[in-house]
């Protein structure tokens, strides 16, 4: 059994107001191409297909098209679960019809205990769940944490193990370190809702979703695929991609994806960033978090930079602003707005407001106050 | 071919704040029972499955369960279209997989021109559409109205007619009267977006959704099923149900459904309505629009009536209120709220506010104003 492991598509997600639909589509196209090239027997999507419980019509259309393309056009078996960002009841629409074409979409804890058998492998598809669902399912009020629930679930899954086959768990949770008490990697982050990787040892492989970086966890047989697209500045340095997993003999190979527009940090002085010799070397339409090294006031800085870099998602002054004696460092909200404006004008232009300018400003202020 | 014709389920709809889920479920249970008893070959649902473009999770679960029950449990072929209340992109989720079990769910104009053939009948499933969709589909900028679009659509459908078979159109629009110029039933309501029934003459039967009463149109071969449940007071006198339609020889039989709680008008004096001998004869938990014949002020009228009739959706004074000389008939918004309250108190209790009461009222008013 060879399968492709991906997760956290987050269709419908926006990045600082920018629609990522084209980026997500471009990543998807590479995923399906990889699935075909690598001749995988199935595609695993480990939760968070959508970014929101109520996705937009556009996101619904995009996911529907992708799933139809994978399963009905390319005839690839699909193994998918709902994540914490998905609405399980909404996502499961149609799923009762999907199994006929080897598309398994699990959204309930109870479904996890009936493995899907494809080739030499039993797949256990465990959707994201809250402790109360496991409490209800097992009729056991002592289950208060995801970790307690997982202990029971893994035991119940093991009872279903066919020892002639390999076992793969598909899940969407926070897995962490190890429970070895003498280890530095003891579970300390996430508390009782983190699943220790040792608990997952019975499986030949655990295909996880939830964390967006493939390096969030270091365990040979328990892996996050990460998201196919960078969804925040904090993911700027991550390499995005998918795992191609062979069960026998076991092998997991990471296949990177090429972003349509990258998300990255661009650091420099305003003069450097606006010099053609510099910016012509840049992929100007990447999603950029700009770190300006200047400290002085630069009039209209964002508008000027956006002329060159249209997709700026963030602007930071890494060295802080210049602080002068007469500068207002903390704005007193009781200050007269006209005084604030006059002060700002003086700072940026080094001129004082003329009578006519004061008049215009006062009129604009009056109009704006009325609109409130 | 014998089929059941229903429409306008409007799952998720509320009636003056009351959740109709139980009523809709009860109607559905009767529909499926009829389908089985009458040994129909298919069930037709002519649009507005949901009440809203973004239905609640509960409504999604309810529709999904019903469709699974009909198609996967009872193995009934389903022929459904989206209505103006449905979001076509959301509703079509999964539909590419449905056809394998004879469940056809059309949400695009283009799909209407490929008939679904079941038994002796070609079904044309035309979802609700706006003129621009037909304009786009036919690449014909002259299409400005639904009527113009329908002329082209009917012609295109006729080109697909297999004369050895019967033809049934399933659609969701406003059909009206006849185009006979000498007729009294000329299209006068709905203007250019009403479809004249004459235009639909090529079909052996037209199964319509949109209007909620089966008697909205009087044409032998063009019928509204109406909604299975009453959705407003204006539907209080309608009989709800479904059509059982035979194509050869043609016959259409209306099968009424029994409401779980009826929607009806209850008229009488306050004394009558609150007399046990009267109300014990009533189905007290029906959804009631109460028409009170009294004219005098009745303190706490709604609270008292709701003790007896828990599901009041409306209260009307059919004879108008008593108007006395000292009564404020139009409230002057500049009036002091304390004066208004004192006046109201006097009218309803015939007493004046005590000093303590005035104090309480003033405190409550001050607190309420602060919250604003």
C-alpha cells in the first residue's frame, strides 16, 4: 500500500484579507499530479478540509471540485476525516453515497472503529472529536480528556487489528513528545489534551492533521503532513508538501510543493526596498511581511511600498521609531484631534498648517464626526 | 410510471420563532409511507428543500437523513432540483455520486437538457434559475426574462423528446393562467417572470414547486404540490399533501397529510377563549393566530392566553381597541417616558402610581438608559 498523506487544506482561508483560493488550487494541482506520478493507491486527507464551519459558496465549490476530480475523475480512493475547523454535520453531506467509489469520509467517533481495508492495510479514520463525544460513545463518564479517550479508542481499535495486515491511523489532534519519564521530550505542551506519541505505537503509521508544519513532531511513524500552503507569517520558513508513504517495507518520503506566491519576510531599509536594482531581483507579488530597518517617519510608506510589492500583509519597524523630545509617544485620547493633526503634519512635512488647511481639516473632522 | 410529487420542504424554517423541525419530520414520515404504500417508482422534490441558502446544522442533518432514508434505505429513485431558497452550490454537494443510486439532484440550468429516463418517462429537471444563467447558457443576450428563457428551454427540451415515452418537467417557478388573449385567465400577475401554462403544453405533466398551495394554479397537467407543512397564517385554510401521478394513463391523485400541530385562526372573546368548556374542545397546542373580539384593555393578555395555548403565533384585535377621550392614540416620542408609563399604568389598572412605584420605575429607566 502506497498512499499520499496531506491535511489542513483550510479552503476558504484568507491571509490578512487576501483570498488564497488560487494558491490552494495551485497546491492541489501539484498534489493530484504527485498522486498520479507516484502511483499511490489512496489519498489521505487528515482533517480541516475547510477553514470554517460555514464555508463560503466559493470554498464549497472548490472542495467539491477537488474531491470529484480525485475520486471520480482519477479514480483515487480517498480517506478523509473532519478536523476542528470543519462542521462535521455539514461536511458529511453525501458521504453515505461516497463509499461506493472508495471515498471514505468519517465525521463521527463511532466510525473510527470500523477500519477501511484497502490492499494490505487497515485504515482507522478518527475525526477530530471533543471528550464528551467519546464519553457518550463509550458510556464512560470518567473520560474527561482527549488523552483518556484515545487510550480507550486505541484499545478498541487494536481489538479490530488483522495481524496479516498493516494498520494506519488517520487523526486530527495535537500529538506530542513521548511519555518516557526520563526523556526531555516529555509532554509539557498542550497538557492533558496532547496525545503522547507512545500511545500511538501500535500503528504502523499515524497520518496526522492539525499542526501546519511537517516538523512539528519528530517521530518516525507518527507524522504531520502540514498544510499544503503557508497560512501565516509564522509559517514563512516552513517547507510545505505531502508525504508519500509505503507500508511494506515502511518508507515515508516528503514531496515539497511549489507555492504560487510564497509567504516570506523581507527586511531592509526603505531606500533599499524601493531601489529597482533590489526589487527587480524579488518575486514582487509574494505575500510579504516587511521589516523596515529605518527609524525616521516616512510619509505614505505603505502606499509607496504597495506600488512595488502589491501583496504586503504586514509592515514592521524592527528598530522602532525615532523618539524625539517633542514627539508624542503615547497619544492622550483627550487631546484635541486638530492639535494631533497639526502635530502630525508638522512632523511629516516640517511645515505648519495654513489657515486654509486648518479650515479643510476642521470641515473633514466635522463631517466624520457626524457620520459616527 | 407512477411518482410522488412534493416540493417546498423548507427545512430549517421557523414559524414566528417556533422551530418546525418536528412538524416537518412528521410530514416526511407520512410522505415516505405514502411512497411505499402507493408503490411509486420515484419521488419528485420540486425545489426549496431548505429554507435558507445557509441552513443550520440541524436542518442539514435533517435533510441528509431524509434523503438517505428515501434513496439508500427505501431504494426509491429521487428526482430533485434546487429552488430559490436553496444555495445551488451548497445543495449540489455530493450530487456527482448520487446518480449511481438513481438520485438525480439538478442545480444548474444546463443539466435540464439531459433528461433522466426512468421507465416509460423522460424527466427534465430544471432548477430555479435567474435570466442571466439562461442568457449565459444560450449565449443569447436577448434573454431578459424567465419567460423568454423558458421559451428557449422548452424548445431545446422538445428536441430531446423520445416520442415513445412520456415527458415530465420538474421546475420551480411562478406559473400562471394562460396566454389565450380572449381568456380571463391571461397572465396579469407576476409580469414577465410568470410562465404561462400554455408554454408548458408539450409536457405530459409539470411538477412544480414555488407556491405553497396546491390550488395556486388550476391546470390539469401543470400542478403545484404545495408545501407539506403550513408555513404561515395565510396558509391556514390550505390542505397540505402530495400528488401521486400516473403517466399512462394519466392520473393525478392528491393525498393529504395530517399535521402534527395545525396552523389555524382562533376567533372569540377573551372570556370564551379562557373558559375550560371551550378550550378543552380545542387542540390547544396548535399554532394559533388568535383574533380577539374584545375591545377593552386586558392586562397581561398574552401571558394568560399562552398558559392555555402554548403556541400562539399572532394576536389580533379584530374589532380594534377601545378609544376614549383621554387615550393617547399617537405616541409623541418627545413625551417623558415616566409620563407615558404613568399613563399606561392608569389605563391598565385604573390606579395611579404610588411614590414607591414611581421610584422603582425611575430606577429601572435609569438603568436601562445606561445600558444603551
